């Protein structure tokens, strides 16, 4: 079972639900009278996106894009590739980019620049997790769920080698799973 590969649970289902509600409340307040477009960065943010959007009470639209920067390893390469672009135009829209985790910042600094060039009316970043200790490129975050230490986490959408996304909580993976000690 997947459970055996988890060293410890960092955020339970209940803790995630509570924090996602708080973020949604902030967005509801900030976007009153507006109609934001939420952009989910696949694949890691799909669970967070689904939970977050169901707590958003202002009218909104959604779109998805996919970038890859990782392969199977656990550290960023700095090489970012768009593997699936948005379906809709963002020019003049109030966009909120929804990410699973901000780590080195390589992926998001590239992505935010790319989206900015398409001239949205406004652009904010919402990330569920943030590993500030690992930052290489500066990225401005508007909504952040939890700051976490430098450990590799999985679950609630986040994978290791495409697995563990279906875990309903966020946990720290046993290092032996990815070839480390432990
Ligand atoms: P960055 O470019 O900021 O270094 O990396 C961002 C991406 O790396 C995230 O969107 C995520 O896909 C992946 N990532 C970074 N840290 C972790 C982690 O602890 N666990 C998992 N599963 N993915 C991570
Ligand atoms: Mg991501
Ligand atoms: Mg991944």
C-alpha cells in the first residue's frame, strides 16, 4: 500500500480543508464584484484546484496548463517546458495561477513571465505549499497555504514518479523510496 512509503503525515485532510477554506475566503473578499479566471498548473495542483474552486463564491472561470520541469527526480532542473497550453485567452482577465508547491521558483518565475506577456488585467499567484529555504528565483506569492521545510512531500495531488497523487493528505516520503537513506 502507498501508506507504507510515508514517513509521516504533514497535513491531514482536515487541516487541508480548513486552510483551503481560509484561502478561498480571502479570494472571495479580494475578488468581490470581479470574475477571476483560475489557472491550474497541472498536474500537481488538480486536487487543490478542485477543492479551492468549490469554496469560491464569486463567479469564476477555470483553465489548465501543464509545464514540466522535473522528470522523475526530486530537484528542479531549471528547464521549463510547456506541455499543454491554456485553452482560453487571458488578455484583460483577472487571473489567479493555482500551484501545488513553490520550491526553487524556477517553474513559476518562468510561467508568470510568460503569462504576464499575454496582458491579463491582473495576475495573482496562489500556492498551497511553499518551501522558502529552497528559493533560487524570487517569486511574489499572493496566497500561500503552508510554508514547509525542505523535505520531499507527496499526496493531495503531488507525486513522486507520478504516484501518490491520490493520497488524501500530504505526507513526507520515506527517503528510501527515492533512493536516499531511511
Ligand atoms: P520549482 O521550479 O519551484 O523548483 O519546482 C516546482 C515544481 O516542482 C512543483 O510544481 C512540483 O511539481 C515540484 N516539486 C517541488 N518540490 C516538491 C515536493 O516536495 N514534492 C513534490 N511531489 N513535488 C515537488
Ligand atoms: Mg506544480
Ligand atoms: Mg511532480
